[in-house]
């Protein structure tokens, strides 16, 4: 083989089998949603032969050029989203959705795994640093807003680094004080020129701090000194202090998120403006929402600024979805847009403790959506008390942890009349079905 020839080696699959020495191992394929084509081939197409149980019993590696049985190998693949996985490859997988953690689960994970790991990495012991559960909850609610625990792990690491510095400085200063005291006791002050004498007072050496008392207890006041001002301290009620604002629930690859929808109106020619980097599905939901409200304006006594039931008569509407740098799309915002616009034209405030999700039809029906567990957990993390869901998603509430269900009130709606009655205090001019509101699971 010439020096310019490519080196021929077994592929990763065969090489992995050679490493473990058995033909029935477990292979972990990390983040298969990030597969991409290159000049040397298509990895997704190659995985079809590897993962398909109908043909992987005679998988052929280009180095061996003989068939090898992969049917006894268990392949586990991870992905942040299935949207970018080729359909043919996804069809050969059994998809297991892993939802976000509850606050209680995060606290347990932190104290069982994350805190011991960070203490070990920073050379600390539980006798030197203690983080009580109340402080951990403060980090979760005020400094992180995520479905997983990656940011929580980083915040705990920042606390450990700050404490490690204090401990190291205290040990150095304590050793220096001991050395100074020993020299003074021996009359060696004059003999030691490298130790600057410090006057001793009631609290030790002036200008030289004593070593910190152990263990160092991190409370909520210490969090602000170490991590800075809280990142998520703005109350949801502040956002809903005027008409034309509603809270929706959205699903993302990283878990559920709150999605605020804001609306304003001004004199114009009946134009509907949408901002916030929206996809086609969200734009369609906005047009459906305004069309349904226009057709039901008399029923709900909705008028524009001039008192006309034609809501777009000499009126422009601007719908905005904050966090414009984030692309937003999906069939989950229909009921939120309707509620936001109903609040705008009625002048009534949406309840500040309500979030909602669901798609709508032109006739006002509420259609089911996905990601219910992640969305409900997002509402629970934000401290909301009522969640409005499509009636056909009621079965999905069985997946919600019991402690979360006890903290929330669920309203299942089959039409927009029921959504509006649940979203506003005292209903919205149409009485809801008996037993609809305040149903707890």
C-alpha cells in the first residue's frame, strides 16, 4: 500500500464489537438527530442497514467484506428532537419520550448526585459546605428555567468554586496567623522579616480575616452574593396587568415553556400584523382566531374603538410573540390567541394564574395537541394554578406526577366558549357547563 493510500480500518460498529469481545453488547448512538451528509457518504443511510432487524443479521463491513450478525446487539439512540431524523430511520426505532423533571425530582437529583459530584471536583467536603433543600429550590426557581438539570449543575459548580476560594484563603490566613503567634511566643518577631506583624484585637488580626467557620451554609442571601441578582424574578401577574395579554404553553426539544401572546389595536385599514419569528402553522392559527372572533363579535359584545362589531373596521391589529429571536411554530397557540384578542376587544384582563394550550377550528372547536406533560410541568414551574387543555387531552393527565396534579386546577374544553369562560374571572358572558371549572384530578 502506497503512502498516499487511505488507511483501511474496521468501521465503528465492528471495532466496537472487537473492543468488548462479545457479539451481544449495548451500543449507544448519541444525538442521532445531528446526522449530516458528507462527501464520504450518508450516515443515516448506513444506519438503516445497522438498525433494521430484518437485514442487520448479515451486516457487511467494508473492511471485513463478510456478513456479520448484528441481530443480538441492542442499539440505544439519543436525540433532542425527532424532527430532523430521516423518516425511514425513525420508522425503525421505538421512540421513548423523556419529559422534564419536576421541582421535587430536581431537588433529589441535586442532593443525591450533583452536589456530591461538585464537592468532589472542587476538593470540598460536606463538613465544609452545606446547601439545604430550600436553597436548592431557590436556585431552581430563581436562577434556572429548564426541563433538565444542566444549568442547575453549573450554578452549583459556581457556588462550590466561590466557597473553595474562601476556604483556601481562610486556610492560608489561618496558617499565617498561627505562624505569627508562634514567632511572637518565641520572641522571634525581630528574627522574622518575611512575616508582617498584625495587631491582635478581639476579632483576631486587624485587616486579616479569620478562617471561615465550618460548615459554610448557603442560604438565599448568599445566593445573591455568589450568583448575582435572580434571573427569573418577574411575576407573571405583571405581564397580565393590562388587556390584550394571555399565556400559552409551548413544547420545545428542551421541555415545556411559557409563551406570552400580546395584542394591540390602532386605527388602520383592517390589517393583521404578526411578529415574533413565527412559522406557517402559527400564522394560520392567528388568522383563524381573528376570523372566529369577528363572526362571534355580537355574541360576546366585542367592538372596535369606534363601537362597530366589525372588529377590523378601520382597525389594524398587531399580534406579537415575545422572544422574537426564537422560532415559534406548531398547533398549540390557537386558544391563546383567541383569548388574547378577546381580552383586547372586551377590555377585560385574563386571569393571571391561567395558562392554556390547544388548536382551534374555524367553527370554534378545540383540537388536541401534544407535549401535555412537558407543558403542564412548565406551568407548574412558573407557579400558575390553572391550566386549560383540550378535552381530548384529558387522558394525558395520567402521566402528570401526583404532586403536580394536586397543585394545579385543570379545565378541559371542547370549544372556545368553555376556554373563554375558564380564562376570565366570572366567565365570559356564556355560562360554562356545570362542573366544568375547578376540576381537580
